[in-house]
C-alpha cells in the first residue's frame, strides 16, 4: 500500500469547499491541513472536513512537514504570491484558474517550479473530465477530419454588487479571467495558440470587463469564436467543427457533461457520461498520478500552455 497523498489547502472559500468534497472521491487522498487569513475560518473549514491542522497564516501551512502538496484556492489576484510561497517551501502546487493575473506572474511561477524541480499545475479541471478525454481521443483518431473551427461560450448572471469578486477590481474582477478562461482554454486544447487575435470587450457597471467576444485565428487556417459575460446566463455550450464531422458539447461544456459526434452526412452518435461529485476529483487524481510518477507537470495541462493562455487573455483585455 502506498502512503496517502496529504493535501494542504490555502483558502477556505467556495471552490475550496467544492474541492474538499470531491477529494473524498479520490483513493489515498487526505486533507491534513488548511490555511486561512483567520483562525476562525480555518477552524470552521477544519470542522466541516475533519482537517486536523488549522492555521491562521499561509506561511504556517506551507511550512508543515506533514503536507505533501498544496492546493491554492484563493481569488486569482493572490495566486502568484500564494503559489510562490508554496514553491519556496518546496511544496508542489495545484493552482486555481485563472492561474495568475497576468502572463508575467505565470512565467515567474513556472520558472521557479522548474528551477526547484517541483510539480506545478493549473487547476483547469475541464481538461481531466471523462467527456473531455473522449473528445481528445476522437480528434487524435481523426474522427473530425481537418479541424475548421471551435466555438464556446460561458455566461453567468450575477447581481450588480460592487463588492462581489467578479465586479471588484481589487479581487481580480472581470468576466474573462473568471469565466472566459474556460472557452479560451478549451480552444487552446483543441487548436493551440492563436497567431491572430481580435476582440470586442465592454465594461461592466464597475469598470471591469463585463462582456467579451473573441475571434482567434491559427496558422492552420482554423478559427475560434468565443464569448463570455457576467451579465446573463448563456447556453454554455461548445462545438468543434471538422471537415468530416463535428462535436457538439452539451452545456455546461466545462463541467461533467455529454456530447454528440455528428458526421457530415448527419449520422449522429451520442457519448453520455455520468460522473460523481462536481468533477474536481479528476484533476486531483492527475496530480497524484504525476507525483507518483515523478513528473513535474501534466501532459494534459502543460505549464507552457498555461503561460500562453495567460498571454492570450492579456492580449484580449488590451481591447477594453
């Protein structure tokens, strides 16, 4: 029997709770420590998930010798500092998306992880879901023929509260880094890095980006049409079009879902999946697998791609 992988969690917000619940589905995974900005918050989280070690500072958490790997679950303006703290204390890290606030911060974390030979990964959980793995396999098999286009949207409605994180610039507010990262990452997974970028970006009431439409072009001749908004709940679907067939992904395309493969003649094949939890346990399994194999990054969410995704979103935000 191999020893359990012992997780420490930085942050006690909503995504930390979701991750902790899903981690119960991972064999050999334990949350042994949690760090918060207050002892009360750390204790409340610890009580809910039976976490034995609770800290009122992130420094204490990353210094704990009982912790094997850190999950950074704070808002993205703090990802760079929190992940850097983990790496500086020789702890591998899984960092929530958006990975950082900008490409420079992303490059800094990647350079540090590689210098110290530590595992680091962006927590883009969509990459590891069953339907996403099946889509990659179909494309690799040539089922779609030559890829022509990708389309994806992610829109959610939020009450106009200036203190809410999506509308508060000090908390990294804006639709693109929180919502748009999903379609941008999805297109990157399928088509790679665009060599042409055009965008229309309109602000929300607070001045942060509220709605964005993106058009990406690629050396292959393929295109991606992507949208995100914090002003309304959209269909949250995705489509990949090739010369021989297309894939239509049900909403929410970024979460556990199903899809259809539609051939050029109209023949349709369904791929239906039922998944446990919210789906975050798959990325935790990927981390465990990589660490067990001595890998420093994931083949399915490589660090160089995380950097280029940040560069792409930085270019898009310049249109605001």
